[in-house]
């Protein structure tokens, strides 16, 4: 059996100290993400899960470092610390399992809220255009149309009696229809972009959660030696 050199033991110690440091930084970062606590807020919960998933590689790096070389060259306090880290892997895996349906539910809630805001802005503008269109269609003389247009303009409007009132009403109505269609298309584009953004993040976060769950359970299963007393006595 090869006798470990002092340099090897020092390298292992450095890796473990860095590992504990990374885990402490991860805990501090996690606590910082929770402040201020906004439970039942779908946007906050969705962003929280995403932030955890994006930061979890640092946690895995720390875990790998602290478990390096299993029970070799350990200080007495590490027997207690490694038990905590091992069980924490299981606890974190269980927590991430619950984030998957939570993410899906929050995605629907976020989109419904966004869609309601879009409709809140869109509907009144369409109603104004529709009301204006009804006034134009009910006008039966150039003077009536002039009065209706004058209410919508800050400059003086004059229409000659020679104008064909039907052509004028058709042109105005066509322009109003185009404006309504443009507003609807803009709103639909906003909805489509939001759906794509939410879908992309849901897939990203849930895949990240699934991979993290598998790795955490794998680590927990294979660090049984950290949770059993007899392993330290061998």
C-alpha cells in the first residue's frame, strides 16, 4: 500500500477546506435568496427556484471536495459535519422534487396574470376605437363627420360638401380596423413571447431539478459511510 506523502495530505486538506467554504457560501446565498420572503407570489417562487438551480453546481463542487478521500485524514469534528452534509443531500433532493409541480403551477399563474394585464390595456383601447367607429358609421352628413373628427383632433378640420360621404366613412372605418388589428397583433406577439419565455424557463429549471435530484440521491446513497459509526472505526 502506498504511503501518503505530506504533500498529498495537504492537497486533500485544501480541497476539503475549499469544499466547506463553498458549502457555507451556498447556504448564505440561499438564505439571501429567501429574504424578503414572498410565499404565494408566483413570480418570486419561480425566480427563487430558478436561482437555486442556477447556483447548485457550486454546491455539488463543495460536496465533492468535502467527501474526497472518504474517512482518510479526517479531523474529529468532520464525523459530525459529514453526517449533516450527507443527510442534507437527501433533504435537498426531496425539496427539489416538490419544486417541479410548483414550477409548472407558477408558470400557469404567471401567464394568466400577464394575459390579464395585456387585456386590461388592450380592451379599453379597442372599445374607444369601436365607439369612434360607431359614431362615424352613424353619421349621415359631412358636417356630422367633421364634428366627430374635430373632437379627436387639436387642429381645425374642414370637409367640403362635395366629398362622397360613403367613401369617406369607408376610408375612416378601414383605418380604424387597421389600428384595431395592429393593437391585437401587438398584444398577441407579447403573449407569444411571454409563453415562450415561461416555457423555456420551466423546461430549463425542471430539467436542472431532475438532474440535481438524481445526483443528490446518488451522493446520499454512496456516502452511507459518513452516516454510520462503524465506517469511522475501520
